[in-house]
């Protein structure tokens, strides 16, 4: 579901949070997660919300992504068209990123109540903003290399205090061992405080030595949402299937910063003008497909708050 060798999210950490997420003591009742889910989240660093959005939301977004990419799901010869624009972040080149950000179908999933409530459970607060992120369409590898993929962090684990953040991916197709997808090292997340004491001072803060730890490949169904702690070492298992495509929408939330006028106004502009974030990781679509083929997404009262149009 994820892009090979690609960071997931444009806003993986939050300056507004001070308590490490695994150490939160709940004050709000759980809305979506069960007590077992919460225990899994705090000890293993990730949780899966099953059936986070309705099946019809998934189906129409899948169709949209194929149309946006000008590829035919029934014709694999169309799946490997060259990317339209180079990424300044070179590691993102040819990783299946779909440069679509503000279509109504994306916003319908962002403002889905079950997804929002899951992030309320994670953050133990209601005043959240949703990230304006994109999607992914990743076909099977043409050249079958190592089936193991890579493991990394998207944050600098040498920083103190450690960064606080979450990332999320909404699966749009079944993800299993054959098609690859999200893999992680829950044992290292659990043992990080002790593990880091055994590491050399000049260790790589972005790529852990996972000796002695099992890498787990996570299975998901279409419509499932995975939320994971940014301190969970993770990566992507390559797609070694014969004819199956991984597809996903990246969705995450973080504490709202309504008082940050510049950030809030830029978020609103992106939504209103169907534009892409002006950051190195997001090259945008040179065709301006969204601007030519879509209208500014309609937002429910929840969506308006998640964007920053209205205050919490």
C-alpha cells in the first residue's frame, strides 16, 4: 500500500504535543479503539482500524486514482508510465506517489467520523487538524529483487526529547505478504529505551540495527486504516505479486494550531485552490488535473474544523 522507500507523511511530528504518545493516560473515553487496541498501540506502536471508511468510498477513490494517473487497471502495460515530474527528494522518484491532494473523495475520507474518532483516541484530544497529503498507486516490481525491503524511521531518533507524532495510511486494496506493503519492528519500539543504550554513539538515527528483532509484515483489507507512532521503525515490503497493485491514501492528524495564522491560511488556500503543499516532498501535478477537472471540496462541519476554517 505504501510507496517503496518513501516517507509517509508531510507532518509526522507535532510541536503542540509534549507527552510521548505511548505514555498518554487516557482522560477521554475510547471511541473506536478497544482496550486491547489501546494496549497494542502503546506497546507495539501501531494499530489497525478495520473498515474505517465505507466500501463505496474506497471503490470511487480507486477509480479516481486510475483515471487521474491515466492508467488502465485491466492493462498492466499502462502501469509503468514515467512519472510526470521529478521529486526534489530523490528517494521519492518512481515510488508510485499520486500527486492528488484536494479532491472531494480524498476529503470525504479525511472527514469520515470513524477516522477522526480513531485519531481522537490516539491523541486523547478533539482539537485536531488533518494533514493535506496524497495517494499512492504502486504496481508489482518488474525486476524481482529482495523480498525484504527496508526499515527506517521518518524522524531523527537522536533528538531529545524524542519527536512526537503519528502517521497513517488508508488501504485501498488488500495488502498481504505477496503484494507487500507496511512492515515494522514492534519489538524495537517496545525496547527502544533500553536498546539505544546498547548502540554506539555514532549510530544512524534514521536506520536502526534490527539484529535480534523480528520484522513483521502487516496485512490489511481495503478500507482499513493503519495508524503508527513515528518512533516505530518501519518500511515497505516490495510488491512481488504478478498482477496486483498496491493503492493507498495517506491520512494523519495532529493537534490543531489555529493560532498559527500563516499555516492556517495556507491550508485553506490549498483546499480552495486545489493546490499541492509547497514543500520539497510534493512536486505537484504539471497537468493541473484537479484544477481542471474538480471543484473545491465541500466540507461538513467536522471537515471545516479539521482544515482550520473553523476553530474548535
